[in-house]
C-alpha cells in the first residue's frame, strides 16, 4: 500500500509538471504582473508551457523507451538520463524563448530560464552522480515562491508551508521506491531551492 502511494506521489510531483504547477500558482496570485494578464491569455500560456515542458519531453522519453535508449520512464540509472535531459533542456529553452516574445512580465520567462539552467546543472552532475530530479523540481518551485514573496512582499506563508510538506512526502516517496538515497534527496532539494531563490533575489537586486 505504501509503495502504491509512493508511486502516485512520484507521478503527481513528476518534475516535468513543475513548470505548469508553478505558473498556475503565480497566475492566481494577487500581484500586478499576474492580474494584468487576461484570463484567456493565462490559459493559452499555461497550455503552451504544458505542451512544451511536459507533453513534448514525455513523448520523446516514450520514443526513447520504444527504441531501447532507455529501459523505462523511471530512468533508474544515471546513464539512461543523459539524452532525456538534453532533450528536455532544448524544450525548456524553447518555452523560455516563446514566453520572452510575449508582452508579459519577465518573471515568467526568468522562471523557465532558471529551470533550464537547473536541468543543465543536473545533467553535469549526472555524469558523476545520480541526483534526485524530483527534489530539484519541487525545491525549485519552493525557491521561486519564496523569492517572489520576498521581492513583492506577497503574504503566502500557508502555501510555502504546504510546499515544504509536499517536498517532505515527495522525498519520502522517492526513498520508499528505492529511487535514491538520502544524500541524493537532500542535495536535490537544496540545489533546486537555493538556485531559484538566488535567481529571484538577483533579479530583484537589479
């Protein structure tokens, strides 16, 4: 039963879904740069980000599995992850480029750019060590929201606490599935959180 729950949690917090989740949260914040975007435009942007950062990379992973490049979508070994990471970097950069062409706050495409750099860092680490991309993803979302709350004085303590709890249960799920050891879990979470928090604090400084 616990293993089944762990698998469900791993799917709910699948790393490729994190950009969509994060933009969805930001679009529903009572902040100027979000409120000025028409509702229809928000749906179109979310649809585009979902398609490029989730559907396209997932399709490529399924294709890689079919032709034998990876054994499964879980990509349990670091060797299996190299090519999917490279393809994901390309798709994320495409999402960044398209968002940058729109008349919206730079906050949105800076977030996607930060996520792109996180995957690049993950790819480099992956050559030497297996790190938890699940924890990098949810940590990145947490770091983004903490950074935004500092920059625009957004009062979202409940949301931040909720994300910390979600991070904890996601980490537990990955340990339960024997996908990672504790060091890979903690380092992934710290990398994602600290990198995105640093990015948004730097944006605010300039």
